[in-house]
RNA sequence: GCCGAAGUGGCGGAACGGCAUACGCGGUGGUCUCAAAAACCACUGAAGGUAAACUUCUUGUGGGUUCAAAUCCCACCUUCGGCACCA
């Protein structure tokens, strides 16, 4: 019989579905395991190999856990709100809901083709009102707790399309669609106060099993800095507060800089004698786009405030104040004390403007460049700090400031609040009403879900409002509080909203009374293993940790951290290591591989092609190697004529392989697990295999190539399903070879090998090694002065003439 | 600039103090065939040597530690990701 993948795969997919073998069991007596993949955005292009890699990997994990006796929750869903769908809808005049529905159907069919063991009865779809009812519900709770608020924020405005662009639509400073320049415009936007959770999001990282690179990236993103806030008196009578991480260098502060947006500037207008010049600088900065600002990054510009001076609190020196856009309004206090001797940016500015550079930490040459080393420095020219180590000086200075009431220890974060509104149609409506009397009023829970109305056009408006703003009969409503006339919020939520909590919904996807029942959450959460891409480290992964932590605080979820273990897969590149893209024409469609070679070959190859955590390039030519592996297995099973439970020739390698595959799956070493099974198959082919050998082999391979294994399982006459068998156990005693080949080195150089019984005593080993002809030749005229033995591996003979 | 990852045969990659190049692809020779494809068997890092025996060299570069280094340490070069005037 021939290995016909198409009919075999269809046959077993149907059989498994008919028996519901991948249904999530409702059996609270068994231990649970929640394996999660990032749900896809169902784009029109369909599933690509970049999805197949993590999905196949976690499918192997989920299948192994089922075989190990766990209740496994391995769900899939659709992160379906988003810009590409909306743009497609605009271009083709099809309702985004219809586009979404079709794309989901396509994606679902593709995942089924690949034989993933998802529980499709628990699918979630973020655009389904039954789902986004709870997204809106969470938003209302955030609002209730003061964590959602409105603020003026700059948005991206395309000067040609005359509309607001999402950040993703701005590429290299220009509009992705028309290529025109994008400028900043102020708009009132909904914000989420993620900064209130900065410290706890940082602390939580210590409790979870994430790769270091993920933790490091999140820590950098949150960006905690410790230092001090210091008040400088000014000649206006106002004080100017700054944040610094280097209070030890306060004696070296020779000028101050304020951000152009600093509110004090307007207040001091009457006193600033060169106000026109300052105003012109402010206007220029406001016009600059982000790109312009970063392009000019190294070239410092600024204007001195004439008529206003500051006083350095440690030495009462009068110092000038500048306005410059290298100081950002949204970090620290929007003003800095400049220490040009010990800060690179201040040094550049001081050099350009001819400002004094004072050395207060010895160790460098501050006339040449700023000396910024905090570790190795001794304070100089610094009054009571002189002679101290910088680290001690920081502590001493903060104590001094606190004592004098001039400042205090302070912590700052780079993390910014989350801009939560989009001027778009295809997103969750924000369940808030603007009442002229009551302000922003939340909708009562009974009015959820607030459904998206059908509109004629999804085009963004030229006023920068969401398309919903044109729906007057939807917008005009009454205030839930006072009953007076009011208007609905017309902005929608960003795509990150649904994905911030979807994993909770899988535990109880049809609940209409809560986002999920407390029992379901208590049983299934936290997620035991969550795999996803590195590109989601600082947005999705951080946002969902934030929402989960908030839901934990209000008693909705039982754990503070949503994911116990996180892993990340590397990207799949095209041949030659280039990124896959339509323009390069090197995109691989999984469907093509499945129809030519079969899903099992596709699954094996995608895991075999390289280290799962690293980027790897697709080699079309190599795919057939995995297909040949399955065909050799097929041939071996067909020619079976030994009914024994095991064959002595294979037993050690079988147990070793079970051990290796069992461990490799846990460590994401799918490539070497497959290589080990190939080695075993090659051995069994040359030694001959018994029925029992093949039975074990099929259960071991089943998570990787379930269809072929299921077919062969039945051809060999076994009952039930191979995918429902127990995971094979290995006997450590049987993993040990009776005879081992020992490498023999002389003075560290490899000179040959010798076969000896395992755990052979050192003296016996030396005897055996020196008995070898080749070794003897190399020992001629030498005497052994020392021997180094690595048990069952190697012997090194150190010799002298 | 800062943070992170990585440089190994013709190619994808294994090994991560102990026989470098597992496994797969490709290549060469053979079996089968009228022939081809497929399949199967053998060989396949480089140089010297006689296609043997054997010898030497080889994990981005240069040093070091060690009986032993692709692996650990120091310096440098290159590539790829992320952040980027965060005081």
C-alpha cells in the first residue's frame, strides 16, 4: 500500500473529530494544563509558515500533555478587529464583519488542514458582541477605578488623506498609503493609566518563567530610574523642579534646561526679555515631526531665557536657564539641571553654547568629553561631598537635600500611559457617554454590549473624528445619569484591547453573566505555557499582564500573573536568510506544502529546520527529507514480521530516544528530538524491528506526525487511537549501554578509541587503552605520568619521554 | 549611542568544558531498470599521501585559562533584532 497523505489525513481528522478526542475534558479530579498560542489576526492572506511554527510546536506540547494524563486546554481564536480589514472593507465596499467572517473561515480551515488539536468548540472572536461585551465591561471597571481618563494627546495626521493615522500606518515618518508627510495634531484621547502599575509589572517578572531576553526587554521598556527631585529657586520667585539620577553631581550643574512645552515658560512671559525668540523656538519645536526631532538628535538647539536665572541650591551660584527640545516634557519634570562634565548631552550643548564645564567626579578629562562612569569615581570640587565615592555621594546628597527641604529621593519610569482610542470604525465602541452636565458617564452594565452600528462608509472623516461620528442617530442619546441629551463616545478601542484578556475567556467562552465563571478561572488559570513572538514583548505581553493584574486587584481573576511560562519562537526567513515578503516573492504557503507532501511532513519540517527560538531560513529542498523519513517508517511497518514485545538489538536506543524526546520537547529542542527519532528509525531499519518496537515508536512520534502514526497504528492492528495512548516511559537502567566506546587522548590529542564495558574501572581502562596498537605506537619511548578519566567517555594519558 | 541575540562543512544545522561537523539536504560511486525517475547500499570538512595506513590543519579575528576550549575569560571585527536626547 502506498503512503497517500491526502486520504489518510482526511480520514483521521474526521475520525478524531467524530470522537471528540480534542474536546477539553471537564474532569476536575485530573491535573490541568493550559497551553496557549497567540491567536492570529485573520488577514486576507491566510495562515503563513510564521504561524505554523509556533502552532505546531505548542500542538506537540499539548498532545504530549494529554498523553501524560492531563486535562488539556489548548484553544484557538481570532483577534479580528483591526486596520487591514477596515482598509480592505473601504477599498472593496464590503462590510468589515463580512470580511472578518470569511477570513476566519479560511484560517480555521487551514489550521484544521494542519491537524492541530485545538478545541474548536471554545473559539473566541474579539469582534463578536458576546465577547466584546466583556472587553467593554473591563473598560468600565478601569474607568470606575480612575485608570481610564481623557487627555490631550498628539495624534498622527496625514496632510494629504486628511485623517488620523494609527502608528502602524506611519512608516518612516510618512503616510503608508499616500507617502505624504505626517504631522502631529493634538486630540483628546482615552488613556489607560498603566504607569500606575509600573512597579508591580516590574516586580511580577521575578515570579514568572520567561526567557531572560523577554524580561530584559520588558524591564528596559518600563525603564525604572532612581534618583532625586531637586528644587532650584529662580529669580521669578517660582522654583523649578528637576529629576536627576546623579544628585552627586549637583555641584557641577552650571545651567538648566526646560522643555519647550514647559508650563512655567508661559507664566514667566512678562519677565523673559527675549520672549519673541523663545516663542519662535517653541513654535518651531511644535511643528517638528518625530522624525525631524530624532534626525536632529545630535545637533543641539536652544535659546537662553533672558531676564530669568536659577540658583544652584548647593552653592547659591546664579546659573542661566535655556529652552531646548532635547529635554522632553513627558519624562521627569520637563526640566533638567545640566551637568556638562558628566552627561554627554549636556556636554554637547554646553560645548556648542560656550557654557562652563566643571569637573566634579575625577577620572576623566571633562574638557575632552563627558565622564559618565558612576562606578569608578571620586568626588572633587563638591564641598562636603569631595573625596567620597560617587555611590556614597548620591546617598549623602539625597540625605542633605531632604534635611534642608530642597529635594527628596524619587523614582521615574520611561513607561507612558497607554493611548487607548482610535478614530476608526472596526474596533470595540467605548461605552461612555458625554453629557454636557455630568461629564463622562459610563454606560450601565445592562446596556452592554454596546454594539457597533452599521454605517454607510468606514472612511475616516476629514475632521479627524471616527466614522461613527457621522451616525447621528447612534451618537445622540440620553445621559444615563441625568437623562438629559448627551452624545456617545465615537472613538473605538485599539486592537490590543481584546487580546489583553482573551485567554481568560477560553476558560468559559459562553458565559453571559461574567467574563468567565470564578470556578473556571480558578481551575484553568494561570496559563501554564504561553508561546508567542518577540514582537509582542513590550505591547501585548505587557498590556495583558496589566489587565490581569487589575482584574486580580478587583477580585475577578485568582492570580496576579496571567502566564506561568512564556517562550518565544524565532522568525522563519526565506531562502538565503531574507525576510519573507510578497515583494521578494519568497513567501511559502503552508497549503502548498500540505497538498504536495502532507500535513505531517509540513509539521515535521517546520520543527526540524532549526532551533525553535532562533530565526531560521526555509529550505524548500530539505522538506523532502522529512517526507522520506515518514516513508521509511511506512516501509518498515509494512514489512514487519516480528511480533515480539521488544527486540534486544534496539532496546537501549529506544529507551535513550524516549528520554531524549521527552526532555527535548520541554526544552523547545524539537529539531533534535526529530533527529533522534530519525537516528532510531535508521537503526531499526538496519537491525530489524519488532511489533513492540514500532508500537513505542508510533506513540513517540504521534505528537509530531499524528496522521501517519494513527494510520500505521491501525494497520499494525492496535485499538483505540494512537493519539490517546499514554506517553511512553523510559527505564533509566535501560538507557545505559553495556559496552561503551572511549576516546583515547595522549597529551590531549585524540589518538583512537577503545571499547570497554560500561563503568569499567580506571586501571582496566588504562590497560585496554594501552593495549591498542595505535596507542602503543604513540607511547613508544614515553612514560605515563598522569591519567585523566572521564567516566564512560574519555581517557587522557599525559606522557613524557 | 544603549540593550539583546548570533557568527561552525557546499547548504539548513548538531554539540555548549571531554572523539567538532549528529540529523537532514546536496554531491560522487554502485544495485535495480532497455532507459529514466523513485528506492536501496557505500563514500562525502580541508590539505598532504597511493582512493590504503598515517600525518597536519579547521568552529569570525587575536590573546588567555585548562590535562583538554566551538563551549569559559579579555580585546576586536561582522551580521541581525529592539530601544533611541528617558536627565
